[in-house]
C-alpha cells in the first residue's frame, strides 16, 4: 500500500481523514500500517475486522466511523492524484463524480465515470451513464446517513447497489472531468477471478434496486436490466457454457422485460455491449465467445 499512502501524503489539501479497515489480512498489513501511520501528515485510523466479511462489510464499518463531510472509497491496490482533495473541496453538491485511469497488465486507459456525459446532470442521466464501481465517486455523508444507505452482503455488485441508491437519494451532482483516481486492474482479484459469479450477483443486485430505480424511471430500470443482467450474464456464461445451457436461462431472464431491445437508452451503451446484446437476441453464441476472448486478451 506504499503508493496508496504516498498519494494521500502528497495531497495539496490536507483537510481529510483516512480510515483503513483490515479485513483479516494475512500479510501483517494491520501491524505495518499501525507502526508507520505517525510518519504521514494526515490522520489515519486503522481498524482490524474480527472475521473476513468481504468488501461490503469492511466499507460499512468504515462508514460508521467516518466524520468527514464527504465519503470516498479507495481500494488498497489503488491510488489517487495529488490534487484530488483540492479539486473536490470546491464542490457543494450531494455527489461528486470524477474520471479515473485503469492501469492494466498491458496498458493504461483513461475512463469516464459518466460514460456518455453531454452536460446533462439530471438524476435520470446520471443513473443511466454512471459506471457501476466505487471508482470516481464521492458522496455526502449526510445523504448516506439520512437515507440508511449501506453496502449489501453481495460478493460482487455491492458497490453498484450502494452508488445507485446514493444517486437516487441525492438531489444535486457535480462532475470533474479529470482523471483523479488510479485503479489497478488485477486479474486475480475478487472481482476478476471468477470465484464470485457476476451474473447471479448482478441479478440479486438488480432485485434490490428495481423498485427504487422504477420510482425514477421504468425505462431506465429496463435499460439497466439489459446492461447489468442480460449483458453480464451472456458475457460471463459465454466463456463456460454451451448454447443449450445458456439460451434457456437468457430466455427466462428476458421474461421480466421482454421488449428490452426497444429501449431508447440502449443507444448510450458501449459498442461492445450493444453488439453482444444483438448477438444474444439472435441467439448466436460463437461471435460472442470470440468477442469476449479477444477482449480478455487485451485487458
């Protein structure tokens, strides 16, 4: 976590606190941070979990201890730009979005947190364009506490549930179009190693969120179901399933929103998402397998 702490120690604005939750690490992370925290120019509170409860449980514990006006999550492998706090402290909105850089095995890519931003910061636009991860987002603590927002026990997509609820309960948004967060892609991480199946977690996450999203827009709920359930399920299972295994499941899933392909928001999906969904609707598995294979090759 050296780069993590160095990026925080070099912040041009020191008006922040850091809460580190050690989720039962086995590499003496807790002891090392506890010994060295005094050398940094900012306040660090280190808490060790009694059991490994997963990322959602650890973040919930941090939320209970937080005293700052805004909440921002930074994973242990990641780091931030030295002007992050300075850029954010000028904002007063309920939620602040900012871009990030994905550092991959072979290359780094700049990523937009609001993927198809056109100047519209309405609740509807933010919901449909916002990425699902915790990267590039800060939320007022008051919004979280007043609305009882917390991370679910899902092993994946728990961050999508949290941030979607934060968007729904927020009344104002700001977007800093600068890469202020550096996300280190790790193919062996909990999210990427395939041990916690994305398709079942995405469906459970949508079940939690569906009524709240519909309260904003039923069309957005349908679009998010297509992107986060149908697309994710097709993409993931195409790597391990035959056509006879995958298409009956997709048919059952499509039953919830049978006219999803007519949704106006599909135009805002990425080209890859649109193509995979097109082949899925046509029940063509082989081209999906090829797309997923080559996409994994360049990650």
